């Protein structure tokens, strides 16, 4: 029973990190309708940005902000140049997905060459270990949980209480109608790329801050959880993404505790497959049914 309860605690920590990335992915997907597989490579790049800064004495939390900024800039540039060029050619959605996969491969191998296929370790203090009954976590892990809650409140507040949020919901539901109503589509898309990229970068740094290591495959290892949480939570739903991340995190940690870490990712995809088989429509919203992309 102790192992089971500890697995739940560790699952909450993983869920918090996953939720940050899933919120960014689902926001961007809801606005642009681009299933962006380049997300993994951007997380890796941002994690290395944080590593370089932290190895030179910068606080991990400042490095996390820098990683988020790097993610915002990189995502914005890719979205507004390469992916926009594809959109202007009126290619099929599947072709854009393959383009993002290609971009991910290119970025990953650039990092591979620069990093010389090495695994780098962070050297900052994770703080003291806090015991809450059967649960235990480091100070750093507790901060990551709080960070996820703050990110959720910020994103939800942005979507529910601002004109930008109204525009995002309108575009997710019907892009053509949003344009007809006078919504500045280009500004909304630009903001979506920046916010999504920032959350992507923060999630990448949060992931390595928890694992204390980074390599060129970091983002690829983390992406399955992010994609599963974003899809299970529903397109364009940050709250849904966070709840799905919580389920994914707890299930994968329980499986890892009893069956080994090699099976945790398998468990994540197993849940996704079961939901797809039983309730395929639960993964789709009006935004996901669009046949065009907006970049």
C-alpha cells in the first residue's frame, strides 16, 4: 500500500509537468488546427538553454523563464514562416503534420550534433525532502506543482476574462465566422504561437528540473504524455488537459512502480487507445473537425 500511495504522489508531480506542456499544445491546436509534432524538439532546445544558463550559475527558475522565452520565439518563428508557407499552398492537414515531424527531426539532430550525444546533469540543489504522510517530494517538486496550478489559473483567466480569450474560443469554433465578425486573426494566431511556445519551453525545463538530466531525446521521451493529455482533455480545453494529465501521471507512475519504468509510456498510450476505441468523439471538438489550418 505504501508503494501505491507513493506512486500517486509521484504521479501528481509528473502530471503537473505534463499539464503545463499539454495546455500549450491544446491552446495552439485549438487556434491553428496544426497537430504540431515539432513540440518535442522545441522542449529539448529550451531544456538545453536552461542547462547552459544554470551551468553558468543562473538560478534554475530564471533559466526556466529563459527557456520559456526561447520556446516562444522559436515556436513563433516556425509558425509564421515555415508553417505559414505550407498554409499558403493550401496543403492537406496531414502534409502539415509531416512537415512538423520533419522539423522536429532536423532540430533534434542539430541538438544531437552540438551535444555530441551526451547526457548532461544539472547541478542545482533540489531543496529538502518534505514528508506528508506516505507522500514525499523535494522542495523543487512542490514548486513545480504550484507552478502548474498558477499556469492553469493564468491560462483560464486569459481565455475566460479577456477579449483575446473570446477571440480564441470563436476561432476554435468557426474560423470563417470569426473573420466575418472582425476578429484580428493574425494577432490571435501570433499570440497563440507565443503563449504555446512559452508553455512548451517551461514544460521542457520543468521536466529536466525534475529528472536532473538532459539529452537530445528529452523532448521525445516527454511528448507521448503531453500529446495523450492534450487529446484526452479535449481540443482547446486547458482544464481538460490538466485533468487528463493527472490521470496519465498517476497511472504511468503506478505502472512504473509495479511493472518497471519501461512500461509507463506504454500505459499512457494504452489509455489513449482505449478511449479512442470506446468514445472516439470525446477527443474532438468543433475546432478539431476543421479541414483548414490557420497560421
